[in-house]
């Protein structure tokens, strides 16, 4: 257990959101007590071995932003091509109705802030909000469950298939000092429903806030989710997220993740394939530069018959940046016929950059197909020589090869406008 720190002291002193709902207030108190008792995780914990929190532990953040509703925000900051459907926007953790688009929701779609859903009828959310599934090292999820007073509630009725994607925007804006915000999203797709969802973390100016976000995503039998997560947080900010997906029978989820911004970024992406024939596909790229630290923890559990997972991740680190990737696949007893594959390839563009990758594979079932692998290296000299021999300058040749290396994770993104925009964004973010 970590020692007490200014961060823990300040967080423990933060006022708990008062809901007036007995079971929710009691759960929040229990979660805060659990956070204070555990403290911040340290590198002696396997899950945090490569991500030190000493610097964060010495900081204090003001709780929330009382002026969030008045912060000037240009909607162009979060505009994305091909993403023009329903939208919820949060600025420094506070819901902004004036920037959101909730009129004329398609049939079968319920989309609202968590705070509003709690005021209307909290009981349907009780199971998720009072559930405690934290594991060792989940201090930030204890903190999130204790202090989150808002977020997203999205429910899609059985068989509903909205044509336009839903856009969730989490924007950081400059404020008078460093703030912390905590949001919790609850997403449920009914049987046979289909949804495209874009989760967008973006900044409108320089700031050093801390944000935590929890996604609880349930896919009922036969439902389909196409999820894009674009992380462009301010370069000085810290962002800790956990996304947990539960896939029912024949449910399918595809997740495309781009991790580009932030000073300290951690994303725990967990998928539990609990229904026969469930399928989970994930594609991702993390690109730390300067002194950025980006940590991705991917954990996939095959718990039913004939389930499939397919994961392809790319990492690129430059200057003194550090990337961390852990890809863990577990095939549980009884999950016969599972097919799991994971590939993580990484490029180091500087002698001072570092990427730590750790693939894990654990099998307790029969008739299983499984493959996993990871590499860390530099650009291929033969390819570089080939381009230079045709008159392409070295800097441009390196950029072309790096862009092609990263773009592989976008090839199967269905939306062509969004795919091209993200590819262009990667090209802009590539190290010079």
C-alpha cells in the first residue's frame, strides 16, 4: 500500500456529491474510504510496474469547476467529419446543454446526463452504481465511483439501429488553477441493437487538470457496437480511464483507439465475452512524444463457447517519451472453441524513448486457437534506403514509413470520412 500523499489528502477532503439517495450516498462513502485506505498504487504492483505516480501524488487538485458553464468553447474544437448525430458535451467534467445536441433523438435511443437520470429515476441504475468490482491497484476507480456526480446514460432499445453515430465529448478548458473531474458512463444495447459511438477527449487550451472516467458497457444478445475512442487531451493534463465491456450471446464489439494527448494517460480496456459466439475486435495506436507517458492495459476474458477476439495495436515513442502496453488474454474453463489473437508492434524513434510491452496468454479450455506476440524496434533500414534511393529526403521517408505503420489500425474503420480524418490527424501528430 502506498503512503499518504498530498493527492490522497486533497481527494479525501473533497466533498462527496450529495444525491439524497441513501444507497448511492452510502456507496460513495464506501468507495472513498476504500481509496483512502489503499492510497495510490505504486510500481510494486504488477499492474502499475511501469507507471510511477510519485509526481501525481505530490499534487493537489481543486474539486470540479464552478465556472464550467461559462467557459468559452468553440464547437469547432470537437467537430469530426461524418459525426453529426446526437451529442453530449462535458466541459471540465460539467454537462453543457448549450453545446450538446439532444433534440429529435432517433427512435429507441435514450441519451441523457447521469445527473438527470438520477433525479428522474435512480433505481434502474442501482446495480451498476453500487457494484464494487475493483481489483488491486484500482484506486482511481474507487475515486471515480466516490466523486463522479455526472456522466452519460445511453440506452438503446432492442432492435434499434440509429443511422448516425452518437458523439460523447469530454473537453478540458483552462481554469483558475488545476482541477479534477470524475465522470461515469453507463451504456446498454438491447438485443439485436446496433450503435456507432465516438468517445472524444479534447482540449480547448493549455491546462493541467486531472480527469477520471469509467465506461460500463453492456451488449445484450446479438447487439453490435462500433466504438471509436479519440484521446487528444491537453499535453499537460492527466487522464485515467477504464472501459469495461460485457458481451452477451453473439454480441459484437469493435473498438478503435487513438491515444495522442496528455502528460500522464492510463486506459484500462477490459472485455468479458460471457455469451456463446461473442466477438471483440480492437485496434489501437499510442503515440507518446516529449515526456508523455501513455499506458494501455488490455484484458480480454473468453468465458463462453466459440468466442473470438482479434487485437492489433501499434506504439510509436519519440524523444524521452514512454509507452506501456499490456495485452492479457484469458480463456476460462468451459470456453471451448475460443479463437484469440493479439499483436503489438512498436517503434522507437529516439534512443531515449521507451516502450514496455507485455503480452499474456492463459488457457484453461480445449480446442482453442490462440496467438499473441509483441515487438519493439526501429524503422526498417531497407525500406528507408529504398525510399531515399528514389529521391525522398530522410525526414519525409521516416514520416511515410511511420504513418503507414500506424495507419494499419484504421483500415477496417467503416466510416470513410472519419477514417481519413483520423489518418490525417495521425500524420500531423507524427514526430518530426
